[in-house]
C-alpha cells in the first residue's frame, strides 16, 4: 500500500487531471441513465405467475391485467352522465399507442361506485409494450386538464414512481448536499478539507452512473439503484476521506514531509479501506442471487459504487493531498483551527475497560429490546399507496378502496394450456367460487392458441392475507389439467417464495465473505466471529426500529407518510445486505488502530484498546454522523419504501458507531484480552500480541 501512496504522490498531477477528465465524461455519459433504467421490478421471471402472464400474452397479444385505471366523476348526476364521461375518457385512451382494449362502466356494472356518482374506465396494454411508465406518462399528459378524470393503474403508478424518484434526487441535491458540506466543515475543520469528500463522492457517483448506463445495454437496471448509488457514494466517500485526511494530518503534525505523509497514510489506512470496501461490495453483490430486478440492480450498483469509492479514495484523494500538502488545512475558520484532543476518548475507553461485563451485558440487552418489534413483522408489496397523497395514482387507489365494491386489480387468473377433464374443471370452479372472498368467477374462456383463462374477482385487497389464501386454494385444486395461477395476489405469493428460496445463498455469501475478509485482515479467527455477531445485532436493531415506526404507523406526520401496516417484502433483505456490509466498516478501522498500538513495545492489551479507541473514536463518530445524514436525507423522499431504507441505514450506522464500536467491541476485547487475536500458526501472526495488563 505504501507503494500506491508513493505513485500517487509521484504522478499526482496526471492522476488529478485524469480524474477530472473522467468526471466530465462520466457526467455527460451517465446523465441519460434515467432514460435507460426500468420501473421498479419485484417479480421473479421464473415464477408461476410470471409464466402464466407470458402464456396469456403470447396467446392474446395483450397484457393480462388492466394497467390503466381511470376514475371518472362528472359534475352531472346519474349513470348517463358517468357513461358520457367514460366515453370521453375512452376516446382519449384510444389515441394512446399501446392501448388495446378499454372497458367502461356501461359494459360492467362492477365499475360503478357504491354511491353511483363515479365510474372506472380500465384499459389493457399491448403485450409488446416494454416501458409501461412511458404509456403512463402519455396518458397523464393526454388527460391533463380533464377535471372529471383521475388517472391511476400500474402504468401511471410506474411513471409517477420514476418522476418522484427524480424529484427526490433534486431535493437531495438542493438540501442535503449543503448540509453535508456544513457538517463536513465542522468535522474537517477547514473549507479545503471539507471539499475533499464531496469531490471524492461526486467522482465515485458519476463514474458509477456511467457504468450503470453502459450496463443497461446488456441487462435491465431498476430505477431505484440511482438512489442507492448516490446515498452510498456520498456516505462511503465521506467515510474513507475522513479516515485518509485525518491520518494525513496526523502525519503532517508529526513533522513528516508531504510525500512521506502520503505514503504513510496510504500504507496505514489503505489496507483498511480496501478490506472495508471489499466487504461492502461483496455484501451488496450478494443481492445478485435474487432474480428480482429491484434487488439484483441494487447489488450491481452498490458493489460498483463501493469499489469505485475505494479506487478514488486510494488514488485520486492521495494525489490531491499530495498537491495540497499543508494547504489541506487552509481556509479554516478561526474557531476550528485548534486540533481536538483525544484525551476524552482515551478516558472513555479506560472507563469501558473498568466495567466490561456490565457494559457488554447492558448493550446487548438494550439492542435485543430494540430488536423485539421485528418478531411481529408483516410484509407486503409496494402499491400506489406508497406514492405521495397528491399523486393521481395514489388518489385512484384510495377512491377504489373507499367507494367501490371491488378493486379491478384484486383478481386471480387460472390459465390452462391443455384440455383436460370437464368434470374436474367444473368441480374445481365451483369450489373456487364458493370461497368467501370470491365474488364472481368467469370462464374458462378461450384466449387463443389453445390457451384458456378463468378469472376470479375478489372482494378484498389484492395483497391481503385472505387474497393470498385464494391463490393457495386455486393452486391446490384439481383442475383436471395443468394450470398456472397469476394476478397481483399470486405475484405477491411468488415474490415471497422466491425471496425465501434465494435468501440462504445470499446470507451464505455475506457471512462467508465477511469471515474470510476479516480473517485475512486481522489474522484472527475470533475477531471475524465477533464481528458477525455484532453485525447481526445491529441489523436486528434496524429491523426492530423500522417495524416500530413504519409498520406501527408512528411519526406519520413528521415523516410525511401513510403506513401500510407492514414493511415492503424486499426491504429486510435489502437492508440486511446494506447494513451488514456497512457495519463492518467502523469495526475494521477500530481494529486497525488497536492493532497498531499492540505492536508497540510495552503496551498492554487494555492500553492498546484505550489508545486505539482514542485514535479512532472521533473519526468514527464523525463519519457515522455524516453517513447518517447522507443516507438519512432520503427519509424526506416522497416514497415510503425509500424512507424505510434511508432511516434503517441511518439508524444502523449510528447504532454501530455508538453502542457497538464505542462500547460493546472495546468491552469484549477487554474481556478476551490477547485471546481475541488468536490464530493458528499456519495463518501467521498478524499483529503480534502484547503482554496482558491493565
């Protein structure tokens, strides 16, 4: 690593110039990423519901469920007024390319509201439509100004999700970045130093967005990955920059010349940053085992931004420091020029080591209590209610729920590709129709190319447990021929099953990779196990707090959301990968500092822990605060599940930096002494153990 620092110093001008050119090219090339990403994708393409959808699309040439739902509520009263309004809306829909079939209230009485003052117009899209969000945008624009119509459905929802995501990012740029810069000014104690992490973050982010834009040519990338890339890119850039800059300043304060300070800084912190970045990257890359576009895209984007942040922090940042030298402290406000003392952290560490059992037991007990709400977690799927209340798709969803007997989306389709026993089919149809939540059964009707379809309309929300029970019933019946079941309730059932089936592989990747990377860094077999246990506690706390807030509907006014009474199905898996990777970050930095102290002559185990905590306490706390702001800024998103991942990550980072790294880990290290660093002989010494002492 010192060689890397040497070359960064030697070629500093060329490296910074190359970085500037890359940033310009990446900003231009990656700017179109929003035009190439796909709407939120939560389905497994190999699931039964997906196969049923494909069979229906091949046979009929159109998507099997209505992707457009309009609420028409004319100023006049009665069904004739509703019919006329519906006809006008249908004429507008007919002009939209990709709309193949439209159903109005005069064709289906179920499309009339209970109070007789509103109706629904539903439209089906061509099976060849690849971007339903574009259809939704065109429909929204064509109906703009029609006060009697409110547009919703999957197509409009997809468009409004994309638009809301872009608006979120603009809001983050407008508010979060200035706040981060002000906090960085306080932490880095100078305008020049405070600008460095933002420069590292911007370069890492735009480079990753360019790579994602290139990847969209060979694979589908989900729109939400942009949020993750920006949040993680800023957070990791701040973390790594803080560790590098603070160490560089320490070396300058010790009288080193700029070149030597750069070499020593990268030699000491480079290995830590490399291992930390690899841990984050591999943890996020574990999401690529899931077939859902939402998850594997975040796995790809998250891993890319983690590795890019490491590369920039170990090459471009030391090159900039080489050019700055002592001027890294320039433009420091008078009140921030004095270097903060490590005495308080040293005294704090000694206090922890005087009561290790009490502190360790107390912290574990507190974290377990905070985790308990997760034991009653409920999981659901994102629907239009996750959008802002002023969005038309959200309003349509609420109107249907409040004023209509049934939701057009609350339906299951049983698809048959072969003919079988008519008697068995009649028996199964009757049994399905007898279910208490089934209000109507139609078919089976011929769709085309030997495919038949039977529709069951449900009286409950499509993602309610009773709707999922109907899916299980339909799949368990003997239809006398092979059958496939789809529809929104079936999609949720299949999503849960797919996530459960792929989860062990993802967990195995995270656990094994974390163990091996920490083993390679610390040369200890005990410390990686401790890290896994503490990471699991941190993740559990994040889960528990999320359930307490979002599932239980707390802080709705402050956070500006409406609870679904559950967490999004993908959220625990996504948060597990993100938090598990990030939780290793600060532990690696603390262990690095302790390891350095252990190699010094005459330094006891407990003294090394106290000194290591004093050297790392302030940078870790500051990095956690800035990272929490970078990710937590997305809590002001207009989308509920983005709020969930933002707050979950921010809470986990703060808990990890305070309860775990400041209290639990030092206490456990104090209890274990040199045994914490034990390794078999074939693994090597790592940091040579010092004599035990107090």
